[in-house]
């Protein structure tokens, strides 16, 4: 039981500190998971039902793909296509990572 204002303040400060540390750790876990997802997708390994085929389908719907294909053909420079594919991989990794981390945290709570 909290017997005085100092004890209450110390308790609240420790709870806030704990919450900030947990949020920071979760953000780091999400960043690490996003990097892992990007690496897997760039290597052609599917993650959560997404693979290079689904990524390329999405890129083909991108407005910039026509210009990137034209440059790749005319100048032998596929950089524009690579940029579009890499951007989609990054977008997808950042979208999937929070859910995967949360599912992992939930499974840890269920096991406890």
C-alpha cells in the first residue's frame, strides 16, 4: 500500500519508466522483424502469403512502372524497376511486422 506522496510518486515513476521501456523494446522488435521480412522477400522467400509474384503484381499497378520499363528498355538501366520493387517490399514489411510481433507477444502471454 502506498503510505505517502513520495511512495506514490516513486510507484508512478517506475510504472511510467516500465511502460516507456516496453514501448521502446516493442518498437525495436518491430523494426527488426521488418528488416527480417524485407530480407526474406528480397531472397524470394514468401512471408505471410506474400512473395515476389504478389509484390510484382502490385508494382505493375504502380503509375511509375511504365516510365521505369521504358528507361530499362531504352538505356539498359533497370534501376527504376528495382526502386519500385524495393519500395513495395519495404512497405509490405512495415505493414506486416507489427502484426507478427503482436502475435508473438500474445502467444507468450498465453503460454505464461
